[in-house]
C-alpha cells in the first residue's frame, strides 16, 4: 500500500473497510464510521497525548551527531521522567528512511549524551547495540522544559513536511505520555462524537503510552511493541460493564486500547469485575497479542491499515483469520487505500475462522 504523505488527520476522502464477523467486507467513507456501530456499544479511545520524543544531540565521548528516540518507560507518572528506554540513530534525521539511517557510535554504559539543553547518561544496553536504558539529569520540571524546547515528534520519511505537535495529537489528547500518536484516534472529531451519542453509542477513554512503530532494524522491530504503561479509569470500566449488560459490543479505537484492556483482563485477579473480565487502575502491558490470543474484552477494532509483518498487523490476527486478512490486504491494495498514521482505516469485528473474504 502507498503511504499517506500529508499530515492531515481527517481528510475528506478518507476511507473505511469494514470486515464483519463472517469475513464479509464493505467499503465506506470513513466519515460514516458511526453508521457501523449500534446503540449499546461502547467505543474506547486512547487519550494519550504524544511527546516530542525525537531528540537531536551529540554523543560526547565520540563527538558524534546522534538522534535519540524515546521509546518507553515503566510509569505514566508525570514526575517520573528521568529514566527511559530509547533507540539511538547516527547522523541524519527523519528525511532518511529508518532502514537507511547511519548507525550511532558504540554505546557504552556511562556514556554522556547532550540532547539540546538536556544531559543524559547511558545506563545499559537492552540486548541490542542501539537500544539503551538512559537517565536524564535534573528534576522533572527541567526535563519537561527541555523536551518542550528541544524535542520534536518522531517522524518517518513518508511524511514530507516537518510535523508539529498538533499534527500528532488527537482531539481527546490529554496526558503527554505516548511516544508516537495513537493514530487510530485521528478519526475522531466533535461531530463524530456527537453522532455516536445520538446513536446511543457510549464513549470512554483510557491512557496508554503508545510506543514506537519502527526502528529500521529487523531484530529490533521483532521486539516491538515494547512494554507500555497504561491506566484504565473506573468510569471506563463502568461503561464497558454497561455495554456488556445490554448486549452491546466493546469497540477498541486502536491497537493500544486492545493491549491495555486485554492485559487488564488477563491480570484482573481479585480486582476483576463480577464476571471476571476486567479491572480499573494502572498496569504495564507486556504481552504479545496475535493469532493464538483469545480476546476477553474487545469485540471489534478500528485501526489504521497495517502491512503484514508489522507488530500492529500481528495484533489484528487476533481478530480475523489469516486468510481474511490476506484477502483484505489484497483488496486494500487493489482499491488504493493509504497506510501509516495519516492513512485510511479498517473496522474488524471479532474473529470468524472463515476461508476467503467475500465482498458484501
């Protein structure tokens, strides 16, 4: 599929491919998304705002130019921003494809990185020469100020113009904890939210620190997604329970919502709801979701159009049989859907192990 090159969250020509539980598909304008939800459903979105997580700087020991892309941390606490997992690139920037980027100088524990006004120390390598644990110097206010002044959104070469933060914040963006945008949420605007309400569809949010989608290295990409912290409010849990009680569906707006809800259900324990399905509160999503996953909470997903081999596509395999997804990929290619964060969308209902996708 061709990548969407313009940073427009809701282009008027955006399209939606709907795949039902029987493997049938239907094309529609994405603006009609609400037509495919029904009274009693609940749509759950990720309200994480995107950090300016790309930091240009210098590896002081080598005197070399680098780019650090913050990629993970273990908490959503705004005061706990000293330690991060990060991917390091050599000289260059987003205009060069990640696959073609130069390697950084050798990274060793104790190395100092000057990232604009911020100084950071390499704590350890995380099983790969370019994946590090690092710690910023200074207090939380100093770090936040440095990120705001010097950082910029993580960006890839398929988008030709420099991104601003407002390009990667959804309409419901709140706490700045995501490393890349939860871009399935780009479909939302106030008119759509009003339309959902008119149809009797509930809307709820959770916060999940969406991670990076690509590193340019096959070995590193195979480890994605990294562990990602999340928080599920009590109100969201109640909205899900209400949907269940009336026979409605839980519809996840994006892969991060699926990860958070399914992890919370898997680890509910004594904090679970009456049916054992879910718990509110914080968590750290460390699981892989794929074809062998038995989904406990989510009945359908609204997602971007992802290509086979990516971590996002692997998650979609929990919703539909491989034959269905393969046929869908062929159909998306045939019709000319756009991919990546500013591309078109798919709505996939819960998995049905059918053979081939059938046009409706």
